């Protein structure tokens, strides 16, 4: 059977992303994808080659949208850096895309599920993680340059602390941990950046 005439490949990738995000790679079958995308197996294979190829496209789609959002929210040019970092981390654990809590981050979920067993996936998850690190680095450097953070703050060390905190938050959000406990962890991570430099006398 030929695919429907109204078939939209971009919409199909978006739908596949949602399904893989909810269920994971291994728990999502070709039949599941066909039902979700309203495609017969032959049409799905003809369009996307195989499940793995479609998964890579779904991961790329998520990275493109998520990375853009993260960069925008971590832009500390017009706001105090501590405020920006705290609001960003709270957003990560309180504002899932579809309003459904407990899904975590698709990239983090994928890295946890597939680890280093799939090189193409590993390259994508590491690239996504590096985008986050770079956005954190830029925000922290901006705050240090403006005198909001200590001139002696080691930016690279601070990036690793916050990045590791973020990964833990995403896992805990997926596990359904209370937001109050996650907020405590966020506030402790922000305080670990050190006190604000004293105003000159």
C-alpha cells in the first residue's frame, strides 16, 4: 500500500519523536510506529529505511528544538546569572513539552538506555550534552565578567557541577520525585557558585 497522499514527513518525525520519548527505543516496535504515524510497515520502511534510522531522525529533531530552547533560556545578557540558571533548571523539571510529568529528557533517557552500545546515538547525545555545557559556560562567563560571580571562579569546574546536577534533575524528574526536593538541590548548586562579590566601599 502506498503511503497516504496527505503524508507529511516532518510531522511523522515529530510523532515518532513523541513515541520514542514516551517509550524508549527498545520498547517501541515497528508496529507501534506504524500505528502512531498511520503508515503500513512497507510505507514506513520505504520512507525511513528502518526503525534505527527513524530513531536517529527523531533524536535530531528533539536536539534541534531542545537546544534552541536551552540556549534562549540560558542567555544571561539581560538578567542576573544566578536567576537565569535557577529559572532554567526549574523549567527543566516543571515544564515538560506536552504537560505530562515524568518523561525526563529524551537525550538523557536515550543515553541511559543505549549508553555506548550505539555509536551513532552516542555521538548525538554527546553533541547535545556539549551544547548544554557551552550554553552554561557562556552564561557563567557573562556573570563573571559583570562582577556577579567571583573573578576566581573556575568556569570549567562550575560547568561540570551544574551539568551533572542537570542530568540528575532530569532523571529524578522522570522518577517522579517531588519538586520541593529538586528545588532544594537546585538552590544548593547555585549557592556552590560562591557568594556574590562584595560591592566596593
